[in-house]
C-alpha cells in the first residue's frame, strides 16, 4: 500500500542533523545500551516503529540504533562480501555526531557472523573537466606556473573524489547528513550502482534519490522506504521491516 509521506517537523530535524558538529548531553534522558536493546526488540517483534523519544537530542541516538538494526533486516548481493566473515561497513557522510553514536552501537557486535564497522567521511563533489580557464599566454612563465598549480589542485581534488567514491562503493550502508539535492543525486547514483543502502533524514529523502528516509512527526521518529530504489540497487528488505515503514514512490521527474 502506498501512503502519503509524513514530513511535519522533518525540516527542523534535518537542520539539526546537518549543522550540529558536537554532541551535547549525550548522557542525558536515555541510557544508550537500553535504547539499542529496545529498538532491537521493537524491530524483531514487529511492534510499531514510531517510538517516542522525548526530545530532539535523543532522535539522533534513536536513528543510530535503527541504522544498526537495519542490517538484520536487509540482504545484499553475495558478491558484496569478499569473504564469509567480511564485515558490514556503515559510512557516515558529514554527520560526526551520528558517527560517534553508531560507533558506540556497533562496538563488539556481530550480525550474521560478521562484525560491523563504522567509517566517517566528508562529501567530495565531482571535478568538472573544464574546472578552470586556461592561464593567459601574455606571460609564458607565469602562465606555465599557473597551469601547473591548477593541474596540481585538480589532481588533488580528483584523488579526493576517487577516495570518496571508493569508500561509498565498499560500504553496505551510507548515511548522508546533508540535504543538498545535487549531493543527494550524486551519492544516490554511486549507491545504486554498488548495491549500497542509502539513508538520510532530509525532507523528501526517500522520494528524491534516497532509499530510506527518517521522518520526524509529532515527536515520533518514523521512516520511509523507496522500494523502487532498493530494487534497482538489488537490495532486499525484510517484510518485517516493510510492515513498519511508510512505502513511498519516486518523484516522476527524477
């Protein structure tokens, strides 16, 4: 059944997630291990996923617990694992607070006989072929130096971009902390090609390039899943998880 997506208060959550750069009060309101255990039991039992969290500080903790537990209800192509005990890799892009909490959540955890690793990185945009104009030829020596410096900068940016895409390609889950549409489209294309579950919390995320989008509504955290996108990426989501999600369709103009 296709439901109308819920977006009340989502902009506010996305803003906090995208711009916070340090954790505050991480020891308040919720005991972390109890939270992870509660989410695990909730998902496993098929109970309602829209759990109250009390304040927005705890929304990030709750998302971290959900992301870790999504592993248990998601199936990737076998070729995504080099060995039988190769780890699950979760990459967090531009969200250091969530990275910290996810690292706590997966510590010493094993899922399907595999450990779980969490990596953080920054988004690196593609480098256009015509990134800079040619240096003027009026001063040959100066022009040569400028061209050399420009090439050096471009090479460095291309190397950084290659490292970024390689990290995405080796991941099983990617959480993207920014809500720039151009970034989302770019990362989405890489994730789709490499069978990576792409998760975010910006408004309309699952409707516009994403696969799983967290939604904050009336102090409850829910999530949307775009099955068209997960199917294109050859990722299978358990029916248990699907029953708890709002299923959405991709925008027509994508």
